[in-house]
């Protein structure tokens, strides 16, 4: 429908959408009229409804464009778009009956019709169902509405570590080591259950208000249980998976045959980023970075941060070894290695670094007692509590083994959030519109969307909506090997030329 140009036209779209019950909308309008603040334009009315917490800015933008369908997906009312990427689209949503806030990761229709993308999405769901840990995002359900597949995940307000560094700059030693240890703690749990994440990077690590780091986005996860059937190799084909700034050398050659040590390399690159405030190779294109990961050492972290303890610089150096055998072999070893610099208390992150919840989200929280985010104690205290209680290990994880080095079993945190998606069309609550028409509207819009379009910056809870991402680089191993060979030949020729000049 065309964009509304008058207040009556906008009210017609609002009533059709079912976003606000009729009696509540009528009461709100009557209050504005009685106070002499009756809106004169659609934009004015939408602005006041956003301020009152009746709708979100996401709703207002859609309604202003004349769209009123697609706000409902199954039992969930979509409140906002959190992020978008090649593997899915993530929205903040509210359960219509329970009023619980969740994150929905939706697989677009064009991707659900692709066998590889669909299988990766299902694999992510199965991996998330098997993992139950305070430092790994939790998934509640896998649902299908029409042709749309979507994951229901817990929503946590926070900032990913890439955005944190962009706003704050390099971290101090204690905070960086605390955060890296939490990632190692989560990776140890995944390792014990036979999973390799394959895309550890700052943008996939969410820091919440309590100072807890959660590992996000299992879209590229590899399971050792599938190794015998060759499923990973079938899905990966000849593509290179990962992100060029953090991908391990062996993963850039054969993404289907890596183990947990590839995640440890990525963790080392992430720790380097947290301490340096920049990636290991800040210049260069994707193909160049893939070659440099094979043959070039980054500037030593101790040169960029001379005040760092030499032993910590040595831990980073070990994590970034080119040969997997030369690195730490398990996340538990990394957890132990970083312990000396994680003894001091780390307070929760400053509120100025956290996203501000919109009024509509605050209204949802006030309707559900105990749903507001809790911040208590420092990161060190939270980790100690998790270690003592074994929080997040999960009763079904019979193979879990305690991590050494603490007053209990390791280092942990609390729940998680999510990110990556594209936008459905606004719709209605149950009983106010035909659900099938809402689903059709959402499917049509998601199908027409261009994959990979970035979400609006500054939204809460996403897995890095604004961070650059090279999830599937699409370069065959032969191209990488050719590039390496060319670099080696060039180096040899340069050496011969220098010798000839000297002679």
C-alpha cells in the first residue's frame, strides 16, 4: 500500500496491523485530544506512539512506508531488526502470550531452497541444542512457518567485542584476559562435545551488562560426528569458510578438516585485536590476508603494547603459531595460560557502552516481573560463581570435564543473544489478521531482499550487525596455493637480485 499522507490513513494501517489493541489505541488518541496535543501529521503520531512505548521505531518506519503486514511470525510479534548477514536475519521479538523477549534468526526463503544453506541452518540448530553453557548462546526452539525456518534464541542486551573496541579502544590486560578466558571456557565445552566453531572473531562475541561474554553464531560449526560421513566436506565444497582477519592457516586451505586448534588460532587473533585495537593485518584485501595468514607474522603484540608482560605476549605468540601442533592443544590450556592476568576484579562494562532499550522493550519488561537484566558483582565474581556451581554445563553433557585453575571447575558466565537477518513486512497480533497472509507477506519481502545488507547501526543484542563479515570467502584452495607459490617465487627472485647486486 502507498505511504499514508494523513492521520486517518495511518490509523487505518495501524488498526489493520493489530500492533496495538483497539481499545488501547482509542484511549491513547483520546488522551492526546484532551491534552490539546492531537497530532497533525502521520510522522507526529508515530513519534508520540514510539515515545509512549506503544510501538517501536522499527514499526514506525514500516507503517510510515505503508506496510502493515508481517509483524507476526508464529507466536511472536517482531519488535526490531537486530542484524543481517549471509546465513540469516535476526529480529528482536516478543512472545504474544508470555511477553518474553527473544531473538529470532530467520533463514530467508531464497536460502531455505538451497540445500547447503538449509543443511547448515539445521546443523546450527542441532549444535545449539547439544551445547548448554553460560558462555555460549542458547537456542530454545526450531520452528517453521510456511516456507520460513527460524530459530528462537534468548535475547541479551550487549555489545559485541568488535563494536566495544571501536568505541573504547584497546582493553587493559585484565579485561582482555578475562574476556578471552570466558571464550576459552565456552570453547572447551564445545570441544568436549566434538564441535569446532570455525568463525571465532570479536564480532561473534557478545559482552552483556554483567561483563559476561557469549559465543554467538554457530552457522559454520563443524561436528566431528559428521566427519566419517564426509558431510562437512560435502557442505563446504571448495569454499574457504571463516573471516580473513581471524581464520587459521589450515582453515584457509581446507575448511572441512580442521579441529579445535583452528578456533584457538582465531581466539589468539581476537586477543591480539583486544589488546592492540586493530587486527593482525589491518591493510590488504581478503586474498592477501589469506596468504599472509600462511606465511607472514603480524607485528609482535609487545611492540604495539610495550607495557604488556612478556609472558602474556608469549601466550599470544603461541596461539598464533602457523602449525597447529605448535599452538596450545585445547581451550583448557589457554584458560590456564591466561590465569595469571585474570586475578584482579573486572567491573561490569560502563552503561555508556551498552545499548539503550527502546520504550517498547522497557514496557515489555515491566509487564513480566524479573525480566529486566541483572547486573551484580564484577566479572571475576561471576566467573567464580559459575565455576563453583558448574553453571551451564548441562545435565545431559555427561562428557563434560572440569577445567583446572579455579576454586571449582573453570570459568563461565550467563546466557546469550544472537544476530544476523533481513526484514519481514509488518503484520498483526493473533486474532486481528490472517496469519497465512502475514507469513506470505514476510516471505515475499525476505525473498526480494538482497542478502548481506547491513542493519541499522546501534541496535541492541545483535551479533555484529555493522561488522564487516567474510563468512564464505568462496576462494578455492588452488587459488590460495597459487598465491602462496607466487609469493615464494617473488621472495626468491628478490634474494637472488640482492646477492647479484652485492657481488
